C-alpha cells in the first residue's frame, strides 16, 4: 500500500486506497532524498500562478514539495535554483489535475528517480498516457485525508472540466511555541464553489484561490472565440473576480491570516481590478487578513516564511 503504481500496457492497475474514510489515516512512504538542506520552519512560495502555468513550493520541517507543476521542467529547476534549491532537494509533487498549466513539468521532473508524484487515479491515468516513462505514482482517494511526512493533506473535489480535479488543504506543525500549527488551501480551476467546499475555506491560515477573469474583459476580448468564453464562464470553468468574492463572502467566521488571489488571466484580468474589489472585503473582516494579488507577470511570490529562530 502506497508503493509506486505498477503499469501494464500503459494502464494503471488498481491499488488499495492510501487512507481509510473518516478520521483514520495511514502514513505514506517518504521516499529517498539525496540531500535536504535543513529546514528551520516553513515556507510557501508561489513560483507561478496564471493561465500560463501554476506551481508552488511548500517547505516544512520534514517535507519539501511542489504543489502542481505547470511550468516546464527547465523553468521549474531554474526558479528552484533562485531559491537555493535543486530538484534533488524536493521530496514529492502534488498534482491537482492533468491540464498542461498544472502538469507541464511532469515530463522533466519525472527524470529524477527519487521524486514521488501524488495524484488521484483518474489524474494519474490521464497523465501517464502522455509520458515516455513510468512515473512512481502515489495514488490518493479524493475527499480522503492522508499523511505524508509531517503534512496532513485533504484533497477536495472541485467542479472543473478535467477527469477528477481537486483542491488541496494542507496542515502541519505541533501547535506549540517552536512548531506552531499552520494550514493553507490551494484552490484553483473551478467554475463555482460548492457549499461543502465553501465550508472548508475558512478553516485555513492562508487561502490561495483563483480570481481568473474580469467578466467585462472576458466578454470584450477579441482573441477568444465564443465557445472558449462559454467554457471559461461555465460551472466547470473558472471563477470570475465577482464569483470568487461572492464565494468568500459566504464563508462564516474565516480564520485567514493571508488571502491570496491567483490564476489571473493575462488578457482578461487586471491585478489592480482584483485588488480594488477585494481590499474592502478584507478590511471588513476582523482581524483583517493580509491581501495578496498574484500578477501573472511578477513572480515568484513568498506568501509564508516562518523561522523557529524567531521564537
């Protein structure tokens, strides 16, 4: 259980789930790491967040992972280098779904044999069919929480036009002076926010959620055909600025310390419009979360950096 997914004729064979339903969880294997510069806390860095590619780095005391891999392998390695890291320093890659802007780097990253790739069965099957080599998949069940190193992960279903897309909710730390409890959610690529998901959004310290397009800019964009506009606006497409704001307003008593709007369209959105729309909302909350709007042209962006040495 939890071993690499064996392949037969390019198809993924059935494996038992990595975790049981409910609150019972089974720990997954950590995999081998060639080198790991010692972590002194936690760090969350958005390497890219836009329609051109989505990828983030999450570091904790015991884990160093990528969340999505929507940049080319070469670009990803280059950005990691700017942070003082090598691919060998990573442990795993967590994939939300199979679309290129979330998984383009899989081909390049799969050349590193120590890396493990986490996805649900349908996503892994869709991606493996396009790859020249077998990937050491770690299969999880959507909506079932599991552990990896010191991370607690819950993959939650989202409505998008992919095989089985998910949002990730991460939590870590011991809730003490030296290892405070932290949590974040990575919520991109969804056409609307179901009530079940909305109820979970308020329980994290850091929320990254998409505000993909401004409705007027999308409507008047001359480069997108009507069919594509309809797909983007559908209930399995992408959240507009207004739809994202409406969803966040429905969250009861959020505990956000930081609210981050991402996955902005380069052509059909404007960071200043997003900030003008969401700043009053953040100011209305008590306490008010810090607001970040991820420009598709100005990244990476450090959203969380906590050092034990600060205590």
